[in-house]
């Protein structure tokens, strides 16, 4: 389970969590797997600290990787007793002025493209076909004004 603290108006995710440490937006993978919906109370256990966290689902976000909970960054910091300058994930489309010793890892666009290429090659080898390239599909099928 991944918890991502979001600043208001994040352009990287469609989640819009409330400023409340008992509320969370969950990703569509949790909805598909467990059938959660807005208003449900869900409890997750941090096995490392043997602590239970209960949230009320406020909404669903379209984000498929793994099981993810989105919270307001301030509420997440408060819940997990973190400092005001704590971030558990940083997303940017430009190089940031952050001491790299504070970062666990850095993933670039090139890293993602390389991984996607390996996935496509493995998929092609196993199935004999190529996964749909959504960028080409959306560009090809874009409607133009008359």
C-alpha cells in the first residue's frame, strides 16, 4: 500500500483529497480488487509499526499502479507525525533544487521509456502482438474542428 500526500491542485493526479486525516481518495485498483466506494470505512495495517489506520473513502482516482491512497499533504504529515518539509514522493517535469541525499530514488522520463520498451518487447515475444500505443492512438483519432 502506498500513501501519496498531495498538494492542492496537483497536476500529476486527478485525486482531490480533503484536508482531513480521516479521509482518503483511493485508486481504481483498490476499487476493482475490493469493491470500495465513497463513504466506505477501510482499515489498513502498517505491519512495521503494528498500527492500524482507518479512513473514510471520499473519492476514487484513476491511477492503476499498485494499491494507492491519496491524502492532503498536510493531513498525511499530521497522521504520520512528519515534519512540515516532509514529502514521501516528489513529481516534477523539471530538475528541482533538492539535496539528492533526501531522495530515495529518481526516475526520469528516459527510465520510464526504457521500462516501457522492455515491457513491449516481452509482451510482443509472449503474444506475437504489440501493446496499443495510446499516444499514437489518441493523436490518430483526435477529431478536428470543421
